[in-house]
C-alpha cells in the first residue's frame, strides 16, 4: 500500500512538473524610433526615424501582469510572454497587441519629439 502511494505521488509530481515546464510562451519585440523634431534638410524632421535609445517600455496583461524594460542603443526591446492580449506603453502612448503562441510578434513604435 505504501509503495503504491509512493508510485502515485511520483506520477502526480512528474505530471505537474511537465505541465509547468510546457507552459506556452511567445515573444514580443520591436523598435522604438523618434517621430518629429526640428526640421532638417528638405523640410523633413531631422529626428524622425532615428532609434530611440534608453526609452522605458512597459507591457501589461489582463491578469495584472506588468513587465518593464528599456530600449537598447538601437531602440530595440523584447519580452517573453504567455500568449494573450497586452498593452504596450512607451512615450505616453498605449498600443494594444495580441501575442500568439510560439511566434515572435513585432510591434514597432514611434516616440513623438518636438
């Protein structure tokens, strides 16, 4: 009887560990670039399209999950998340995004400057 309980316990623990380790994940990545700025050559804003480095980016999910990161020198950011619906916040803007299982979702964002 004790041996049967041990065997059952091992089976339950193994199944629990397998379920935890097989949680699906996805990736959200992108680049934040500058939008606007003072006029440069040809009347186009000089800063537009330039990478926005060291910008705080937050992602929030429906289950209260919030993750924070900062863009790198090229304005790039990334998060590993469970599939679902999220909002991405940067430069005072909020962008809804849906992350799908096993895929990388790319969301490029623009940070307005004056």
